[in-house]
């Protein structure tokens, strides 16, 4: 998925939409994103370290999915 056309998006709320698959690393193109809400879906895989490139992110909700692994260290620098 190409997110470059949405580069000025501030909030992305896709919670409770029965989404499946993984979080694409191309989400890092959403440089103005303040809130990423993906909770309550069926997202699988790991949390991409590319989320650390979202330097304006203040809210991240990934609960109630099927994610595995640990939170990438890079995200701790946000």
C-alpha cells in the first residue's frame, strides 16, 4: 500500500474494522500522523520498526490484534 498521497494525514482511525494482514512498513510516509488507531482488528505479524519514523505520533493503539514479538526498540524514541 502506498501512503505517500496521504502525507498530511493527522489521524488514522481504522479501529474495529476486522482488518487482517500486517501493518505495512510504508506507513512511515504518514509523517504528519499524530494518532494511529488500529485496535480491535485481526492484524497479524510484528510491529514494524518503521513506526519510529512517525515523529509526531502521540497516540498509538494496537491492542486486541494478533500481533507477535516485542515492541521495537526504535519506537521508544518517539
